[in-house]
C-alpha cells in the first residue's frame, strides 16, 4: 500500500504526530510519503491507496489565514502559506480513495475538531471515501503533545495498515 500523508503544522505537533503515524505504517511494511501542506501534490499519484490528512484545530475547525497568523503571534516559529482547507479546495478529488483525517487540539474529545471539519470538506469536494480518524492532545500549558500521544499516533499508524485488508 502506498500512503500519502499531507499535514499542516505551525508549532510542530501535528507534524510530529504525522511522522509517528508514518513510522507505525512503515513498521508494518508500508511505504509512505509525508508532505507539508504547501508542498503537497494537487494530483494524487495513482499508486496511492490511502491518503491521510492532518491539521491543527483552530477555532474548533481547520485553520484560516487569520488563525495561522494568530498562531505565529502566540509563538509558533512559522505558519504555512496555505492550510489544509485551501489544499482540499485545490486537489483533484478521487471518489473512491480511502482517506482518513486526524488533528491535534488542546480541548477534550466532545468539542468539534478540525479532523471532522476536514472530512466534511473532503467529502463535499468529491472524496467520498473520507472518514474522521483520531485527535491527538496538545497540552495547553506547554503547547507540546501530551504524554503518550506520540505512542498512540504510532499505534494508530500500525492499525491503519490493517485497512489493506478492507481494500482487497
Ligand atoms: C488561533 C488558534 C485557535 C485555536 N483554537 C483551538 C480550538 O478551537 N480547539 C482546540 O482544541 N485547540 C485550539 N487551538 C490549539 C491548537 O489546536 C494547537 O495549537 C495545535 O494543536 C498545535 O498544532 P501544531 O503544533 O501542529 O501547530 C488553537 C490554537 C490557535 C493558535
């Protein structure tokens, strides 16, 4: 299975999660490529059988230019010139491609998250195989991932490898 991971990150947490997910997939023998959102392809290569889309949660949804600027004002080293929402608007949809979204956030699991918002946008742009995956917790006091979350991301990556069976 070829896996394409597209991720957005300002403080670095979503990128670390994406890398841990990729490492989990690699442990199960799957090849993955990870792109930061501004460099991600607008045409999904034909050998990609699973697309993973990761984004920080800003205002209970995907980021906007304004919230990305706020992240920088709050100490993020930099922010990408486009966010996942803009990429979803630009990428050519693949109706049957398996897609899972994930996010990072500081709030609890019952509030709306960016992964859910990204799934909605992907589906309405023609990715009918999109489903919401996992949220990973960032500690609001330190702006770093909470204990155990990288391990959980690694395990989720390994579990995604089993989707192979679903596809065959
Ligand atoms: C402008 C802004 C708005 C945010 N809004 C939310 C929010 O609504 N819910 C939440 O759980 N976290 C919120 N956060 C915290 C982010 O989710 C957190 O900074 C992010 O997960 C870090 O990811 P990154 O390190 O990949 O940039 C917000 C952060 C910023 C900068």
